[in-house]
């Protein structure tokens, strides 16, 4: 439970009378993600990681500029774009200049649009949008803007790294692609088809399927199709309960090959897969957890799990968001001049605790970092997820993935 | 051929699960004339209670005890909630059950949190019963089929061959006369409501491990259950069975075979437009049957309601 | 020769002052509100209230006046909204000279069109069949919206920019306050039109059909067509609400069409009270406040909402408006003063009971779900440790004591109520 759960009319009145001015002591960061509803666990876990990162990486070291601390202010958007816009307005009225969000590319599109319009219409009140998990490529291509910064590799970059690994696995001759029927799922499928076609033209794509997002509970018919197609490997971008149910169904129905996923870890998914996922589930993500990249990383994870025994560091990029924002503020010399902070943030090079160097590309504000492909297993696991004994152990690494990837972004700079 | 058999079995499992839910609902409707919107919520409660009990006493105890608890809760709701609202009319009754569904979901989140519960299949059933052409049929699914069929037979027996069943059937059609004969009709109603919700609870206990136990599980199945009993005919048990199986098979086969709208349209004679990305109808052309599988029941329901408002087997005008 | 001159002066005016007064006061109120609550987020919340009011009033045309319970009404608002966003995009792409204030009309027309199509087969029967068809159609369209990406934009929805319309008196609607006044204008206009509709023969017949369709048929009116016209009109105003939504948020998604939105408008309307025209207005205001403001204060606000809703259905089926209007009779008899004392004696302890119960729930929730080690919580401006038994004890005592005291005062309140509702004996009347 976060500190800002207050009960009383005082905050309400202050809010409505516009008295919520920015406090000079703290740099507030609005966390707009679901804290209730079906994706609440992902949101709450993310919030814990943000609060911990702000505390450990910034506040404990004296804060930014002349001692200002980071304060994470949570807003529950209930995974709804409309609610996100309302909460955005509330945050702006409280004087908050930095917004972080990641769950659902749908919400991300709504937010980046709204923030771009707001910044254009209200030049005195601008905000920056730090997107830490919405990976629809369009956000750093056709729909890019100066205020949006993406800290996770987008779907195309991830597929690029993934297909590099598949390229070097000669046993895979037939691949089945399945995903959620929306922009992200379609982007994953399209990228998989084109990249496999370029790198391993001999691979046959025996299935390319989209299913309604969040609606299918019984994946048995899909699993049957996968098994009967004779596929050697499955590629999917599914997340949340869709990932869990798909994975379980596929394994249950007799599939034994590798399943390459984007999001099959944490939030109860690792615990649910357990033994059945061992050797089968593979994950592409940023940040190396097992084996720990460095002592600093191991200490960080230990400290986090001491404070949040039920939490997981399953989004290590959150440390980058906080760390890079702090560095940018320090470099710009101001926490309120977001244009200066933005300019400091783009082209920034930073040392990630969980990998090596990361670089924020100025042309599209896409963070370039090492990508890791890991396997779900219980061997060699130093840090497990969901207290299950199982975790993700790195098998392959792709350095600075996507550094030269093309972009259609035509950014208008302030 | 083998694949058809596999899909038949899968559809059967889905259909029978749906039937367990819709049987209780249609019984309650024929008795009270009100659709219980909270029915799927009792299904959810069944799953959660069973999960909680299975943590301490094991899956089988959960299967035995949880439906009883849910049934008692249902009877209490009828006695103290529904009966009170009944005097205001049909619409407030519907709205009451709707509010109840909302409330139950919130209470579940309050007690158990928002995460998915690790309610899993008991070890003893966690193996592959048979394998058809490389497709594994889990033993748990076979168990589900047997349980559902057993419950249906038991229900049929009670309703048509026992004294209690006779009284219930009579009370469903002529409550005043039955009351005049000296039977405690309000008690009968409470009992039927309790049994109906207990059935939903059983469905929850069984489906929980397979369809995931989380606070949104009532919403997922809720509307499909209504569609089922409307298609089958409000008040008819056989209708509920037929409609459930029909829906189970339609959705399974639609997902299993990738029938593409493109093929159908070109088959009829339409030309596929060359430039798809700007075409207004591009979505129509790219529809495949798995995409619309879950919508088909709604389509069916609207069609039936327009053509035959009684549903397939309905005796009573809704 | 006597000519009977009919005095023109005794004809009643078209609009009496007492009838127009509430409207004038409301309009004044709307004009003044932004001067009191100046922050942008307050304006956004007020806009949200206005949109919900229009939608709820449209919904009540069906539920309260027509007796038709619809579970899929969000579709008409959503479709109207989607149309408006597309129109906004056309205006931007083709530089069409369309002033923004006219946009909701498109929404209304499109919503009306949808209602024409669906109403043609759904209004044949009222009651459960109607409710089920509305549910089916609602779910169908909501599900289609993710498939038909061309119109609905898939998961991200469709977004537009309202500032490209033709400026009205130099106003380009860049700022929230300008949008507020536009929304307020449409609110008053729509509410007025809907009120007038309820006074027309069709509107009155809708009431008749709701109460006794068979008798209405004997009067010569076809119940089916009356329902159909009500449905279409309701669709029109729902579409206007959709247009206002499009102007305010500039984005429409699948969420605007789904069962949850249809369900929430049912909640709103019923909470406010379906029996009175202004009932949904109260419901919309209270609900929006609960949803935006309460959700910032506590995580279990939906639980409170659910409890409030069930309590309303069980104990106050007339809704908040019903509760308010219950007092008109005592006020008219001049006996409202009788109620003050018993109200204090019963309602104050009841309030204490509610606060106690709420505290208990909050403490339990924090105890159960807070992160390990996070034991401190703040409730009603008091900070304490949620794991110690004392706060729970205090809350429990407050709940029980409040309940017991309220129970004790209840008979007295019932008596006073009877007394207040009984007219005085006529003065100097015949024996």
C-alpha cells in the first residue's frame, strides 16, 4: 500500500481549488498504470519497483540537484485510456512534470497523443512521458514526439534479437506464430514473418494466428492446432493471463519444443508454469537476472526482496528510468524545465546495473541496450520469481540490439 | 477424422461446463421469473472457496464442501435480499442481482486480492488419459465430463421421480395452488435457489483449475451463460443442455478450423480488392473463424430472439 | 347587447416562471462553477459529469419513462462518439469549415441511426426479451469493435484533434475552460429537449405503455411503436453524449462500447432515481465524484459503490431523487420541522456506524494486502499502525454503538414520519 492512500476531504478540496502547487522539495513522478482490475498485479509490482528504485538509487544518495528527492505518485488508470487522461490531468494540476507508464500500448498511444497536445497548447506546463513497457513500434516511428522516451526495446528490436537466436538453431524447421489481436500482436507477427524470411528462408511458418486479447480462457483449440501442425517452435508476444493460459495449454497438450515469448515471467506466471515450463519457455528481455550481472545487481535484488517478499524484479529497466531521469535533471540543472531535461536525456549514455551501457537514441527516443534470451528453469537460479524456485537464466546475449534499426520518426523539436 | 473426435471431446467439456451453470440459472428463472445476474458470481465463489479449502483439506474436500457453502449463501441471498426486492417488480429484481454481482466481485477482491489464485488440478488427475493422433486428452477433462453428466442425471432424477421434485415442478407452474395444498412454497423457492447456486458452485470448483481462478472469472462466463439459456429457451432444462452443447461445439470448431472470410467471399464471387491497406472493408476480408468464434453465440442469440423469442425449447414467453 | 369578451389576460402563459426557474438556476450554476473551481482537473471532472448526465438522462428515457431495461446502451453513445472522432479527422485532413460546436449533432444522428436499426427488431417486446437482445447486441458490437479496425481503431481506438475545426468567435478550443462552456451549453440544450420530449404525447404515452401496455393499446396507441420512438430518441441523445465525449477526450476506444460502461450507466441512473426527471442528474454527479475523487482516496472505492448500489436497490428503490422527493409532502404540510429532531437522533448514530464500518474495512484491507513491513496507515487525518488491535477495536465499537443507537431511534423516526405526512385536520370543517 502506498503512502498516498489518504482518507479525507482535505486532499479533495485542495485539489479542486487548484491549491495543489508543486512542492519545491520533491521531484514528483506520476505513475499511471492499473492498480485495480485484471492487470492490477503487474501494476502494483511495477509501482513497488519504482518506489524502491527512487529510494535506493536517488534519495539514499542525496537526491537530485540540491537535495531534492524523487517522489512516486501513483494513479490508478484501471487500464482504461479515458481514465488515464483524467489522471494525467489530475497529475498535471498537482504540478507533476514527469509521467511514467507502461502497461498496454493502447493506453500509451492515448497518453502520448494527449501529452503532445497538452504541451503544444500549454507551453508553461509541459510534461515528459517516460514509457517503460509499451512496446508497439509505432510509438517511436509514426507516432513519435519529442516528449516521449521509450526505455524498453520495441517489438521489432526484440524480434530481431530473437530471430538471430533462431537463425543459429538448425533443428527448428517449422515455426508457429500466435498472438493477441491488436497492434502489438500484429506487429510481433509481421516482424517475425519478415525477419525469419530474411534470416532463415528455409523455415516454414506453419501457422500465423491472432486471438482476441484477454477474452480467451481455454486455449485448447489453439494448442491442438499448434501440436497438429508439427511445429518445432512457437513464437508469441502474449502477456498477462493470455500468456499464462496459452503456455499452460500448449504444454498440457503435448508440445515439447521451445516457446519463444516476450513476457512469460513474473506476476504469477513463473509460479504457474513451474516444472512444466522447464526447458520449454524462453524469454527475450532486457536486464540480466541470472546469473547476476554484477555484485551491485545482486545487492539491489536482495534489498528489494527483503522489502517486498512477494515482489519480483521482473522489469529491471525501471532502474534505468529513474537513474537516467536523475542524471538528466542534474545535467540540465533544473527539474522544471522539461525541454532542457529532455534534451539532456536524449543521446544520454548510462550504465545499467543489469547489463552494460545503454544509449538513448536521439532520432526516435528509443533506448538501445543489450538484449538477453533466457530460459525458464530451476537450475542455476540465484534469484527466482514468485518464490517458486524457478527463474529466467540467460542463454544468449545480443549487444546493443537495434542500434542501427531504421525509424520513420520525424520529430518536431521545441 | 481423429481431429474431429478431439474437437468433439473438447467442445463437450466446454458445453457441459456451460450446462452446469445454465441449468441452475434456468431453474431459478422458471421459478422466479427473474434472471439472476449474480449466478456467475456464485460460480466464482465456488472456485475461491474450493481453492481455500483445498489449501487445508485437499481438492476432494473442496469439491464436497464448497458447493454446499455456496448453496447456503444463495439461499440466504434469496431469503433476505431477493424476497425483499421482489415486491418492487421485475426490473428492480434484475437490478438487484446486477448490483449483487458487482458486490460479490468486490468482496472477493477484498478478501483474496486481485491476483490469480494458484488453484491447480489435483495430482491424482494430472496425467494424460488418452492420446488421439498426438493430441493429449487430460484425465481432468474426462473427470469434468463424468461429473457434469452425473449431475445432470441426478438433477433429472430428482425433478421427475421424487416427491420433492414433483412439488418443485408444481410450484414452478402454480405456486398459489401448491401453497393452498399446504406446502411451504417460500421454502421451496429458497431451496431451488440454493440448489441452483450450489450447481454454479460445483461448476466453479471444477472449472477453477482449468479456466483460472481470478476476480474477473464471473464476467468472462457471465454473459455467455445468459446467451445459453436464452437460446435454449428460458425455463427449459433440456433447452439449456442442447444450447450449451451447441455453443460448446460451435466455438470449439470455429477455433479449430481456420475458415477465412476471404475464401468464402471469393467463393461467392466477390473480387478481392488489390490495395487492402486503404480499403474500408479490409477488416471484413481478413476475418478468420477463430477471431469471431466467441462472438458467434451472441449472433445466434440475437437471431433466435428475433425469429423465435421463446428460444429453441422454451415454453414460457420471456 | 351583451358581448361576452373573453379576457385574453386569463390565458396561462406558455412557460410559467415556476417551471422555468429550476432551469434558469441550473444554467446560472453551470456558468458560475468554473469561477469557484478553477483547476484544470476540476474542469475535466465537471465535463465528465456533464457527459454522464446527458447519457444518463438519455438512458432514463428508456428505463424510467419507458420501463425498458437495456444492458447495451453504451453502444449508441460509443458509436456516436466514434463517428464524431472520424468527422474531426476529416475536418483536419480536408480542412472542412465545420465549427466544433456542431459536432455533437453528427454523434446524435449516428446514434439515432444505430437505434433505428437495432430498435426495429428489439422493441417488439419489452421486459426480459428486450433486455437480452440489448445485451446480445451490445456484446456483439463491442466484440466487433476490436475486429473492425478501420472504423474502431482496434485496441488503441481512434483519436482526433478538436482544434482544427472552424474557430467560433476566435475560440479554437485549446483550453479546458472553453471546452467546459461548450459542454455546458450542450448539456442544458439536451436536458431541455429531453424534458420537453417527456411532455409530448409520445413521451407521456411511453409512461402509459410502461405501466400498462394492454390498456395503452385500447387507447389506440401501438405499444410497439411508442417503444420504438422512445428508443430512437434515446439513441439520438446518447449519441450527443458520445459527441461530447469525443470533444472532451479526443479519443474513443472499445471501452466506450462494452458491458462495463452499459452497466455503469444503469448504476448511475438507478442510483439517482428513475422516477424523476432530475434523478439521473443527481446520480451522474454523485457517481462521477465517487469514481474520480473517492478512487484517489481509497483502494476499495468500488466495494463502497457496490454496497451503496445494493443498499439503494433494497431500501431506496426510488434512488436519491426519491429520498429527496419524499420530503415534499411534509414540507407542503409545513411539518418538516417535526423530522429534524428524530433525524438527528437516528441519522447521527447511523453516520457514526457508517464511519466505523468504513474504518474497519479500510483497516482490514490494509492489514491483509499491504506490503510487508508497511504497517502505517492514515485514516480520517489520523495516522496509526494498522496491525495493532486498538484502532480496530475503536472502529468496531463505533460501528456497533452507532448501529444500536440508530436502531433505538428508528421507531421515533417512523412515528415522526407518519405525523409529518398526515395533513392537519381542516380548519372549521364540517362535522
